C-alpha cells in the first residue's frame, strides 16, 4: 500500500470526500500544507467533521498511518486537545451560560455532523474570540505537532473580527493551521479568501451518509433512512435532526396546504383554511414545511423532464411518486420554476428577523401559488 493510500485509509472511514482526502494527504506527505484552508460548500456536507480529521492528520503521534487511537487522535475527537480548537458562532456573552457552551461542545464531540444550536438566538463570531485566538496562537505548542484552529461558519464573523483574523492570516506564527468553514463563501471577505487555500465540498453521497449514520445508530431501517436522506436534501446535519424528530406530520401539513391552495376557488378563503394548518407550529416547523414544498416542486420538475423509471431514483419524495404524478396531471400548465422561486423567496423571508409573523409569509405564498394555477 502506498503512503498516500495508508494515510487516506487512516481518515475516519465515515468522513467521505475521498478526492479531497487524496489532495490533502498528498500535500501533507510533501510537506506542503498551507497555513490556512477555507472549506466551502453546502450546509451539511461534513466540512467540520473533515476539518477534525485534518487536525488528526497533522497531530497524530503515530507517523504512518494516522492511527485514530493515540492520545492525540482521541483528544481531538473529544475536542479536548490543547493545541486543537473548535470555534463556532455563539450568542453574545451576556446571553449564554457557561453550561450552555459546554453542552454545545459536548454534543459536537459526540457527533461532529450535528449542528450547534442555541435555541434560535442570534449567533456570531466576535472580535474578542479572534483576539483570544491570536493571543493563544503566539504561544508554544503544548503537546501537539501543530496548532489547529477550526472556525466553523466563518461567514458569521463580525466585520471587526474578520479584519483582525486577516492580520493573523497575513503574518501567521510557525506551526499554525487555520481551517475556516462556510456554506456562504460570498460572505467571506475577498482578502481572507485570497490568503486561504480554497477547498470546495459537495454534498455527501447517499451511500456515504448511510455509512455515517449507521455508525451512530446501526439498527435503523435502510428504506426509512434512505427516504430521510432524500427529504433532507442530502444534508447530513438535517438527517440527524430528522432522526430526532417526527417530520412526517409536517410533510402531511405541506400536502394539505397544497391541496387547499390548488382546489380553492377564491383566494379570499385561503386565510380561514390555511391558518389552522400552521397555528401552534414553531418557526422551524414552518421552515421545514416550506422546505418539503420546495422539494415537492423540484420533484414535479424532474418528473416532467425525465422518464419515470429514472425519476424514481432521483426524486426526494420517492414514496409519493404517484401523488406527484397526479398533482402534475391536475396542473399540467403550472410554471413550476416560477413556483420554486416563490418558495425560495418565502424561505429567505423567514430568515429575516424583521419578519415576525410566519403566517403572513405563508398567506402571501398561498395567494401567489393560487394565481399561478391554471384551471
């Protein structure tokens, strides 16, 4: 086995992204690793878990291959290595208790694919965090071979924090590696991007996600898990969220929303019909309802442009293909791409903290959808 193959085989078998592993291992073996990476790609593509594997690669105590079992690898897995730091957006210090922060780190250590959440609070990476990073980066190594700082969701840095980080990128101390991750690379300062080696991540494949999830719950039914993977849009972070929550009642509410919107004759009657569907639902549930609706219309579009035997292998709501066919037959002239844009716009509105009433967003969407229907 070649040295590259040995090193790649030592990455956690569930981490995926084999071509990226090959590139980074090659750079490592040639002693050409950069001092800063920017991992970018869609949310839930496993960038942070991959960054932890890179931290193990450069700090493993066993030279060849990375063992996953030495004290350094184990400490990194537990987020307890003194030279490896995981930094993530948090609420303002006044709005977070120490135990909340500790719990968030513990959850991440247990499963690096899960999100770190603070109950909907506004989160960011502030200037104080970057100042502390710069201060610690100047210290000598405690026990590792290289200091590694993983900055998750780096696009959430405050402007002053980003500028402070830029100075560190321009003059990094020896033995320092920064790994920034983001799902919104357009929000990263161009000057920061230019000082990092960019690595683009795509979504993990269905088989890769199956392998990862089985590591945490080997008893899951394959068919059910495959459906959840598709409903999550191949976002592994969302897959784990779906495993902790029964999402099918929300999908049923989405279907009822569409039935009412399609069949009602007068848009003035929509409020009385739709309001009961969404009342008492949390904002995250409304967001999920719209997400399922977005996937539904993407499925309709795919079914229109591909043979059924091909579509069944690709559509998201694969258990509802007959329903999708009937819906498409009922509204054959529906401009589906326009509808997709309307739903995407509604999802963006939900992310705006100034929009305090999700019901109004849904009502506006229902009226616009109703107007697109051709009877």
